[in-house]
C-alpha cells in the first residue's frame, strides 16, 4: 500500500463543507487503488486569524512543508475585510505560496459538454474550449519592492507597487509553460505588455530564447489587453497560456467564466520538484451560503483529482474521480450554481453522496 501525508486547509466560509466531501472521495478512491492517506488539518485564513491572530500560523506552514501535498478549500470573508492588509486572509495565502516556493499556478478552463449551455457565451463560441492558464505566482507586482503608501514632500499620499522579474524567474515559469504545452496541443501563447512595460519586454525576450529549446511547440505572443479580448471573441484559438502574476490573476478568472461556473474549476500551485504543491478550487469562500448546504463541491473534488495526477503521480485514481464527476453530470445532478431546466437540484452533501455512489 502506498502512503501519502496530506495537509488539509479547510479555511473559511463553505471551505469545511466542500473539504469534507473531497476527503471522503479520496478515502474511497484510496481503497480502490491501494492508497493510504494520512490527513492532517491546519488553520489558515480567517479561521486562523480568529484562533491565533494571524492568517498563516507558523505551525500551519510547518505542517504543509512536512506533507506530500496540500489540499486547500477557500479563505476570506466579509468579517475580515477591514483588517490591516498584513492581517487579512489573503496575505496568508500569499505567505503560503512564498513559504512553499509555489511559483507556478495551473488553472484549466475546459468546457464540459454537459454544461456547455451554462456559459454566458454562445454555444458555438465555447463548445470544445480546453485552455490551461499558467500564472507566475511568486514575483511580479504582488511581491516587487518598493511597495506601500507613502507621503510625498507636499503632503500628498502616493501609492507604489513595483512590477519586477529576473531572467531566472521568467525562465522558470516559461519552462513550465513549454513543458505543459508539450503534453497538450503543442501551442503556447505568452501574454505580456511589452509595448509599454520594460519588464514585459524582458519577459518576451526570454520566452523567445526558451522557444529555441522547444522546436515542436508553436510559440505566439499577445499583449494582455488583446489576449483578454481574444478569450471572449474566439477562445478555441488557445491551448496553453503562460503569463505573469498580475495578468494571470485576471485572465485565469476570465477563462474560468467561459465554462459557465467558477464552481467547477480546480487549480494547482506547484514549486520545484520534491516540494509539496497546493491544490484548490478557484472560487471563493462564499460566506453568504456557508452552512446552508448549497455549495458546489465539484471544484474541490476535481482539485483532489489534480493533486493525485500532478503531485502524487496517481493518474488512474485521478481519472476515476474525474469519470465519477462526469457520470453525476450525465445523470443530470446539479447544484444551484449550475442548475438548468429538467435537472436534479442537489445540495452540497447530496452531491457528495452522488459522487461516491458513482465511484462505486
């Protein structure tokens, strides 16, 4: 039996509800594939602030570092929005990424045939879309120095953030983009703003140099404003996209909404080989529906499947979970966010039970 240590970070809002279902799904799949999971829960986000006064307690980071992988649910909520920036739940998430060296975020945006009509765009635009957005996570404007709000000599306040990348940071995320494109359709689009930003010119130069090492990958470049427009105009032109922290933050959310519901999409945050990755749904904590059995657990379940595939090298177990989700959707089971006429509306717990039944 193969054993894995998994740190669970349920977080806030609907996080504990959807995490409970993902844990059950992993236990069922584990028995089917002779896998043993040792689960350890830890505090992060608002729950950690309430208990310890900080969004990422040192013991949480230690537990994550000592695990084979980390499964995160959701953090944040209105309750903590007015705290100083260094104490907000989102700061804990940035600290987790930096503390584990998670420099690459992989966010798939794939149109499931059962949900093609849930998209806000026309069927002929989104049908068949299968995009992987790769976002650099530990550099760029979110981490660059100097940053802050300063008072000028005239007494006026001035906000400053610095967008900065080194060659090695660009090369590192660029290789993830090329390697991912090799495993997909062989097309990589690098998104920047090289017409006005020096940092983006360096980004484009380095991507061009890396392309020489990957002759079988077709590399293209787009400015970020055009890329946003093209995602809506003709998303099927994209296979794999690689971009910086800020641009990836925006474009990955835009790509997510092509699918009709952000509640269906998983993501992976990865570091260098041998370090634990963090796998999480792309949606938020949805505090308005927390505790009401209304949450959609499918993105959390699919995040667990991504963890099996990308972190634990268990592709067959990952396939089994993804196939179970497809069976549930084929049956017509839906949570409220993806509900359509003629479908069976289920709550969070009932959707989890349906997935486990499909696994059997």
